[in-house]
């Protein structure tokens, strides 16, 4: 029997989830409180599917889109759902209200997973009768091109819920990781935040231009990080692997860690310096064009990685 997912919210993340589930053969039901968002949802999901198809990442978008149904209300969208992906605003009170409504509407065995990138599960599920089936499934933007999804539960989230979610995300082609205990920012954003704080400090204090920081990542670190992570990287950067790397270089990294960028890099003169260092005007046209260009390159990279064996 074909499974059905309910997608709550049809913004960028919700539409991406819709394309992922539909591509994987699921029936997809989508809703949004905004009338206009509902009106354009299928058209925009089809556009994303066609972008995937150009790179061999989806077959026959016109057939896949027929699996998508747009619904007016949350009560309608969850009918027959075997999994729920919530994509509402990053506002605690809205999350609490949504999960309270969804918990009351759904059978007890349906997992409710939130795409939130900033609010841990315990903050919006504590008082729910069905809190054991609630969790976070935090994707990376754009999810249909970057497969990572972070699985994070509250102390009361059941092991069965997390395992059910893991199997769902694996089945639709995503790469789930386990956040073993709740932490603000989960894992990816904490790693990203550490790099971003140092980038703000280096640019704000005049050590390097913003453009050259981006070159350091996209033409340096990011090139290898696209297929090996930080631990795999250091293993290959010393003849004796990770223990040898730690023996050789942790003295240097201890000195760096003792001088780590703090929260002040996001305030005052440093923030002004960083904003001034980015010379491009944030017009809607530029943002839209650059987003399209980014997505095309991510799709090409995803297609390449799909064609290559994993490093053993």
C-alpha cells in the first residue's frame, strides 16, 4: 500500500519535502494557512521536480506531481497520513498550537516530525498526550538537493518514533543522523555557527575580505567537505591517522580555541564592518537569480555524488 505524508506549510522547506516524498512514490498532501501559498504550491513543486529531472534526479515530473494534493485545512491534510512533516514558522507559540492540533487529529501511531532549525522538541510537546510520537526532523536548505536530516527527540520521545522516522527518511533518499540528546541548534547549525563566527571576526577585524573568506570555503575546505567530513579529513592529514594528527596539531588548535570568536562579533562596529564588506545589494532579483544558480550547482553535485561509490 502506498504511504501518505501530510506536509504542514508550503514554503521553501515544505515544497522541498513534498517533492522528495512524491519522487519516492508517496502520496503527498500539502496545506498552508496562506491562500496564495496553497494556490501556487503545486506549480512550484513541479518546478522543483523539473529541476531535479534535468540532472537525472527525478523521473517524469508530470507524473510525480499527480501524487500531490493541496488541502485547505490541517484536518483535511492529515486524512490517511502515515507520517507528518511540519514546516510552520520558527515561533514557539505557533509550534505549540500546531502540535496540539495535530496530536488531537492523528491516530496514535503516526509520527509528527518538525522541520524546525532552532526549537528543541521538548519546548513544544511537553503537555501533549501523544508527546512520545513527536520529534524534530531538521533538514538542510534546500532539502531536495541536500539530503541530511537531523533526528532529535525530547527525553519522552519513544525509540520507536525515532526509528520509524529514520526508516522513512532513508526510504525517501535522505541521510538521517541521530542527535543523541537535545541541544540548541542541533548539530549542523552548531558546526556552521562556529565557522560563521570566525568568519565574522576575521572580516570585521580586517584580516581578510568577505569574498576571500568565501573562496576559502568554496575553493578550499568545502571542496573536500563535499565528500569527506572533518574527522575523515584529519585522518588523511597525518601519516598515523587521527591519533597522529591530534599529537601533531592540537597544541595549535588549543591556542586558537582559547581565542575563539565570541558573541560580540555579531554586534556593533564588527557587524557594521561585515555588512559593509559584502558589496552586493540584496535585491529580490539578485537573491532569486543566485538561488536558482545555487540549486542548479547543488543538483549537478548531487548527480555526481550519486554516480560515485562511497569512500570505504
